[in-house]
C-alpha cells in the first residue's frame, strides 16, 4: 500500500502528485476512472487493486470537496 498522497487541495486548487493543478473536468474524469477501475477489479476478484482504486477515488473526492470549501470561504470573506 502506498504511504503518500496522490491528490490534495492547496487553497482552492486541486493538485496531483506530479505537482500539476487539476481542472474540475480533469478531477471528474479521474474520479470516474478510479471508480471504474475499482468496479473492474472487484469483478476480477482482485481485492488489493479494488482497495487501491477506491482509496484514490476517496482521496480525490475529499480533495475536490476541500477545494470547494476553500473557494466558497474565499468568496465569503472577500465579500465582507
């Protein structure tokens, strides 16, 4: 199992392990890909691959959620 994060939030931006910022469209496509990979691994009976793909999907979804909170907070505080 990997011990480092692949996706995280930096302010209102999504960042991946390569240091690249992800657009919302990139994040949506990657989330769909990870979920498809988890389903395929489950059908193939590969529990470790399913768990890894599901972990990536959870990590990405969490980063998307956190980036959204950052953006909403910045708009809120900028309008005060």
